[in-house]
C-alpha cells in the first residue's frame, strides 16, 4: 500500500524530535533553502522574518517529512548556528586577506555588508 509520503524523504527523529538519521542530507538542504530566502546582509539573525521562516519550512516540507515530528525550532537553531559559524569563518578570511579573500561566487554586496 502506498503512503502519502512516498515522494518525500523520511528524516528519522527520536522521541524528543531530534534528527537521528540522514542529518547531513537534511542540514545541507536546509542550508541551501535558507540561503534562497534569507537576506545574508542582515548581521542580526533576528532580522529574518517569520514569513521567511515559513517559506523555508514550506520548501523543506516539499522534500522531507519527519517521523516523529521535529522538535520546535530545531531547524531554526541549526540554521542560526550555521550562519553564525560561516560568518565567523568569512570574518577570519577578511581579517587575514581583506577583499582578496572574498570567496568565489560570493555576492560582493553581502561580503561588504558583513566585513
């Protein structure tokens, strides 16, 4: 018997709603989707709107389902942690190399706003 989730990838979670399987796949796609919806020139993470988060969750719901359901704000916390760590990495490169260190294909307006 076919399930309603057959075209989606099931992301296994534990009873606490934390991802326990396919975490790398889930987080990689979550980062890509977040980058599509966020304005990376915002230095303060709280500047991202509820509408942006809703769009991220809607896009991810087209790809994944979580069984059992995810704990509230787990994806938000992951993305926040990722964005903070990548910004710190960019800052280290900028401090060491200046504008020469700007990553390839990185939007220059974002680079300039963060450094």
